[in-house]
C-alpha cells in the first residue's frame, strides 16, 4: 500500500522545513527528483512516498520495523482506523 502523507508529516520527519511546506508544489518537484516522493496531488495536498524496490515503505528497517516511529506520519499514527481497508494489517498472518 502506498504511503500518502501531508507537508506537515514531511516537516515532522525532517525531510522539509516549515518554510518549504508553504510551497508544496515547488517542494514536490524537488522531492520527486530526489526520489523521495512518487507523486503529489495538489488539490488534496497529499504526497505519495516512493516505496522501496520490493514495495515496502521506505521507513521500514531490515526487520520490517518503523525506523521513524516517534516522528511517523499521521496516517501511520491513525492505522488501522484510517486506511483503504480499515483494520487490515498486511503483517499479521491469518489464522
């Protein structure tokens, strides 16, 4: 599942500054060039993060644990209440 975050999340993660967040279109072009984001939806103000080669979130470490947990994006903080499949976690095996 792609990780969709806001400019505020990017600020919290230390990827951009608060000043950069005031011009999301401009910063989106830079972040896309750097391979940090895959896409930016201007009307919604949503950045889609570039996943790792295997499709995992770029913030997962080699043990598949969040490497930015303290500063994680709002959508991660709200999971599983907020997702395309509420309550679904791809890392929990079915019984």
